[in-house]
């Protein structure tokens, strides 16, 4: 176990390294993320509107929107274009459904050499896995909250 | 005559020179487009090196580099008594699968990015002790295998912090021997011989693991600089030298941030390395135009730069004595996830110009 003297020194070193390490400009990154994410969502809205104008109901239009965005993301990942979008847009490219699709497709491509079962099968959700697990867990939690609020008559 | 004597507390001084009989390097395209591009023996346009997987690609890369080094020394594989080789992959599969095809007695090493220093140290000790006339030392890294091993799938879109380094796709290999490289006027002349000049290993300093409790694996310069500082200071003290006694001190892959930390840490110890320090990770890429952030990294970084850019200049006599200090960050995905810090290690090899 490091002594308190050593811990103090370690802390000083960490602060020193942090001070001299350059980092990406936060306002610039946020701007890029805003426009990248905004563009993806605008595209989604356009698909939604187009599907609705072709006579699809709200739910069907929503499905078309998700499906087409996922398809587009997977194709762009396969063509090695999505990493560039992610590099530019950061969270703007990561958070929408396209980012999720990218993380799944990228893993599938990377691990296909290790076989259909132990490669793609086991590792396809390496990055997306936590999102799926905690997504389901939090929606379950919210479901309980919803149920209680309903019993209390807060929500009809 | 003794083959070598312990110097100070962590060094060995070789009393008879260990000759570097040949050196070879092969890299990928990005390295080929860098400032040292035309110095490498071969630049492969195919990142898969004609194979189907990244791991097989790195094995092929290392095997080809090793074969090239053996050929340049005017030897064939059966002439090599043993090989010390390593890479970054789990269980060092790139080396074992690559060297397996060569049918040479093999020691696999893991020293993270310091592997070439580890290989040269062990190789030099072996030759100096008389256990082998020709010993091969090799190390390799590949951008794609390293990303897969330590970070994310290649197709995943994310932002790399400015402190991160770019793993070099490349390999360097040297044949060490007890006899000088074959001169120019003879058949199978070695490119490591310039008239009467050649490069010899005269000493080594074995690195210690240095842990400053630093946990950011995407700032490897910060993890490794304390180790480089420790080994360089140890080397100077063990051999009773000052930085002025070296024409250049080459660290492996500290990058921009690591270099600054190293110079700062050394100046705290009253050692001024500013005028002689260079970093292989800063030599191999043009950080401005090649988008490599802090610089190059990986076993292949220091190994290929040593073979392509440093050793020929020592044989020519441009530098009379240099210190080669590859640096490694000791971590795995598991240790990182379990919250362990990233200790560093650095092995130093003293290489001198020698006239025969």
C-alpha cells in the first residue's frame, strides 16, 4: 500500500500531467456535436414526414425512420465513413440511433475473423451491451414509477 | 577475459563489443508517408500484409522483417542461435506465430512498447557471454491489432484525446553477433558496415517498473515518462556519465506530452537532457499533417526507427555514442477495468560507433 506521502506525490503528478496535457476545445466540440446530432435528427424527421405523406400511420413512420437510419449507419460503418463522422461529431454522432448501430456493426466487422459464434455471436454487443442492459433496467425502473403514480391517481 | 561486468546497481558494461551485424525495418503505409518514409527497407501498401486477419498480418510483418535482417547479415535462419522477440498482443501471438515458421530457438518477450530494448539487452548479454554467435532481436506492432487488443473496433466512431498516440504498424529486427558485420568488398556485405565503421552495444541499463499511480491509458506519455526518467538517471549514475557523454538519447514513444514530462522530471534531478533528447514517436510521424496527436507508439515504433534511422547513422559515425531507451506502459484491458494504475518501464541500451 502506498503511504500518504506517496499518495500526495501521485496526486501532484496527476495534477501536473493534467496541466500540461492539451485537450479538445469544449465549445468547439459542443458546436460540432450540436450540428452533427442535429443533422442526423433532421434526416430522421424528414424520413418520418416522407413516410407519413406516403400514407403511413405514426407508428409505421417511426419504424421506417429507425430502420433507415440504422441501415444508413451500418452501410457507412462498412464503408469506413462513420468513424470519420464520429471523430468529427463526437457525442452528436454517438447518441442518436446511428451511433448505436455503428457500435454494433463495428464490433461485428472486427470480430468476424473469430467465427460466427465466438466472434460475432459473443462480441457483437461488446460496446452496445451496457446500453442494452442498463437501457432495459432503467425502463423497468421507470415502469415501476409509472405504475405507482398510476395507482396514486397522479397519472390517468 | 570477462564478457561483461556489472556497473552501478542496474547496469552491465560489456568488455568485448557486441556487434550489430544487421538491422531491418518494414512498416505500413502511414509510416511510409511520414518523415522517415524513405529510410525503411520496405513499406507495405496492404495493411493485411497479404493475410486474412490483423493478427496474421502482424506475424507476417515480423517474420518478414526478421528474415530481412538475417539476409542482410549474410546469414540464413539456421545460423541464428536464438531469437528474442515480442509484440503487444495477448500471449505475444504475433511473435510466436511469426517466428514459428522460421525454425529458430525462440524466447518470447513482453515489455509493452519497451520490448526492443528488452530484446537487445538479453541478446547482447547472450552474445557477450558467448552463448551464441548470432542472435536475432525483433519487435513489432500493428495499429489494427493494438486497437483491437486495447481499445475499440476500428469501425467504431469515437474521438481520440489529444494526449493519445498512434500505434505504429511496423517491425524492426537486428542481428547481434560476436563478429563485425561483413565488409563492403566481400560477398553478402552488410549495410551496417560503412568502410571500417559499425555499431556496437557497449552497455545496458535494466529498467525498473515505475508507478506514479497514473491511470489514464490514453495518455501513455504520462504513464511512461517517469520510467524513462528513472532509467536514464540510473544509466548516467551507473556509468558515471553526464548527458554530454551522449550524442543523442532516443526514448521510444513518449510523444509530445511525455517528452515534456521527461525533461521536467530530469531537470528536477538536475539533469539537462534538452539538447540531446529525441523521441522515436515524434520522429516517425508528422503530428501536424498526419493526425497522430501526441505521436507514434508501439513496439514497432522504436524498433523500426532504430533499425532505419538510428543504427545506420551510428555505423556511419554521425553519432559516436547514443542511448536507446524504449519505454513501455504495462497494462491490459483487465487491469485498466479493475482500476489499476499504469506503471511504466524503460530499458536503456548504449550503442556506440566503432572502427575496426
